[in-house]
């Protein structure tokens, strides 16, 4: 690997590490309501994009349908999501946040806002804009390989 390759590899290592550290922080922050980082991601998807099927969520997250099914089963057990008839498919129900799910997500966002305010102190906008652009380009390039 030349120096350029090594730099990109180091960025990838840092992204992976940050992903896992953020997931661990989310798990700790939301442990009292029994929401894992993975469950939080599903809740956010439904909040941001509206009702979707398990396969649609899995495709958007680039994970297996079975993984999302386990998460949505747990969320349904906690009464945070509800099932809706799907006019486009008889067997694949649409999932949507329940009122309780919307409230939990609102509470999660409020908790995260405090942590985000603390983290923000460590970064200048210029550095953040540059990093966002770099990671967006990396994601685009990776999609081009698959």
C-alpha cells in the first residue's frame, strides 16, 4: 500500500471505530428504555421516512431482512411500532411508529441533543464540512464498486 492508500485505509478504520463507539454510547444513553442502537436506527428510519416494510428498511440499511425482523419484533413487543395493511402487498405489512414510539424517539433526540452539544465543542465547522464531503465521496465510491 502506498501512502495515499494507507491514508484512506486509516480513515476507514476511524469511521468503523466511530460507528462502534457511537453505537455503544447510544446503548448506554437509552438503556433505561430498553432501546439498542440498532433499534434506535429503525425507529429513526420510520420517523424520517414514514411507514415501510421490513424488506424496505433492510434494503435502506444494507442489512438482512432477518436482522430487521428481529429488531421490529422487539419494537412491536414494546408497543413502539404498529402494523398497517400494505395496499401493495398482502403479506408484507407496513410498519409505522406508534404514538408511544414517537414519544420515545422524541425523548431519545432530547438526550442526544445534550451529548451533541458537548461533542460540538471539539470541532470547527470548516473541519466538519470537509469531513462530511470526504465521507460522502467515500460512500459514493464504495457504492460504485458494488
